[in-house]
């Protein structure tokens, strides 16, 4: 593999003009060491850097490329839309078509509003929940990421069940006081917060399967008890399915686990690879959004015709080809089982979490069920593992705390390549 000299030079130049040289922090490779690769192109299961190196990758643009990179069906839809212009700032038939499709596919959604990113979707959903209920506080879960909106950049205070403090300069104390922190997979922590803030909580927002502290699966009954609590206390339950929407099932995690939230936020796959987000839910809640209702939200490029074309093509395919999810489960299970075999053969007690086409290898012997247990991972060892995998042509998420995403473009031969690389990388990590 050629030395990544072009990527190194580009990174040096980028740092002169872009904060940290990247437009999203995790891309900087700070968590794993070394310089980031600058990607020139991608096709199917492969990405290619500016030095011509080829990698099998398990990020898939952080989830959207469920059918692999540069899918011809999606590209054709984009090309067709391009011929009619890039943007109108006015209603289009494509917006109606994709909205109807989302309502058909996602169990909780009776009406939907298109936006431009997952962050915009979650910010808008929280504002709507507050406006609809007339309450100010929200409950989120430590380790769940809902974008970079002020309400979500909150870390734990003096105790696990206290009100949050700002986790980023620029987030006000007032915002932090309205954002309460619970522990993932711990319903008692949620119940305590609700009782301590009786009739003040507008919404509980959660990733039904966490993906930003690594892949963490909800324990049996946890989401069901959360739904029951929200019903009892008239709290709006929001599933952040920006990652899991259309990835774990046709109707997302809510279909997979049989728990229907009041609102759902969507992104990633919904845009077919282009920047798109959406939030939707019960009609009575969604009709509280302007211009029908008093809660204001707008966007110049919302419903962009090119993005709608890409998203509709992707969702229509997934809606009419349910075998995709069986295929994804088989591919991912084969990778996971191969890695588990390697761990047993090498007598290593790391933890592997997996659901559908998402998985994470945690460098800890502890069972990983929440942020606290995920934090026991040996991040230095993971960084070395990441670099060893990269040397072998496997591109992973450059952080211990990010889930991996599998696409249908991964063939049995590539599964074997990934598992073999894992075996060799683990061996080299533990020989140092």
C-alpha cells in the first residue's frame, strides 16, 4: 500500500483554512492517532484515497450507503432530477411522494416535515414537543448523540441523576438546566427524574439502538417500560432513528422492537447519501408546526428536489425488497461470528455488540450496556487496532465509540478478508 503522502499534504493545507482541518471532528483521527485519509472516490464496498489506495470499508458514510457506494439506481434518480434544476424553494411532487412513502413505512409517522440534517430534525422535534406540551424540560440518555443542538450537548453533573451542565462552551446554563440526564438501559433512573420534575418534562428522546457510544442494544423490556412511563405522565416519546431508520428494518428500530414512539427523527438513509433529515409523528403533534400551528420551523433548502429524488429511490427500493434486511443480517452475522471465533482462539475477552447490520467491538471485558460500561474500553488499544486494520485495507470508524455499518455490497470473499484482517490485527496488537 502506498504511503498516504497526498492525504498528509492535504491535511496540512486543510488545517490552514478549516478548523482542525476537517468539517466534522471525528474525521481528524485524533482518537486513533495519525493523519486522516482524504477520500477521492468510492464504489460498492470500496473507498479510494487520494494516493490510490483501496479499502473495504465498514462506515458507509456513517450509515446512509446501505446498498454500497455509488449505487446506480440512486445515481440515475439524481441525474434525472438534475436535468430539471438544483433547487426551487417551492413545493414539488417529489416531496409529496417521499412523505407518503415515509408515512407508509414508519409505524409512528402520520405526518412528516423534511429538513436538511439529522441535527435539524432533532432540534425541531424537541422544540415541537415543548410547544405542544407547554413544558420546558427534556430527558436524554448519557452517551446518546442527537446532533450538535444546544439541548443535546449536555454532560453529567455531580451525580448520575442530576441536571446536566454544559458539555461545550457556548451552551448556556439555562439550556443545561432544562436537559436532564438518564442512564441508558436503566428505567429506574428515568422514573426518578420524571418524579423529581413532575409535570415539567416535555419529551424523552432516545436512540432506540445507541450508535454513538458504540453499538448498544436496548435490554429486553426497556423501551416498552419507557413507552408506558410516557403514557402515564403525558410525556412525548421521541425515537431518534437517524441511524436506525430504514437500516434495522423497513420501519426502523420501532418496527424491530414493537414499540411505537410519539415522534421519530430520521436522516442518513432517508437521503440516499445526500444531506437530508426529517421529523414526523402523530398528526395532532405535527399539526402544531407552522403554517398550521404556532411552532415555527423553516428551511430554504428543505425538500431539495435532488435530495428528494435520491431519498425516494433508496426508500422505494428498500420498501419493495424486504430481502435486503435478511441479506444484511446474514453478512453482518458472518463478520461478527468470525470475529468472535478469532477472540476465542486468541483467548481475548473483548465485547462484541450486534443488531441487524450494526455492530461494535469494544476493547473491554465488561458487558457493554450503557455509556459507563462502554467507557471501560481501552481506547489506546483500539487506536492501534484501527491502524493495523487500515494497513490491511479495512477502513473502520476512527473511534471506539462509533458503530460500524454494513452494506449489501459486502461479498462472502470480503467477509473472509475482514475476518482475516481482524485476526492478524488482534495478533499484532497483543504482540506489542
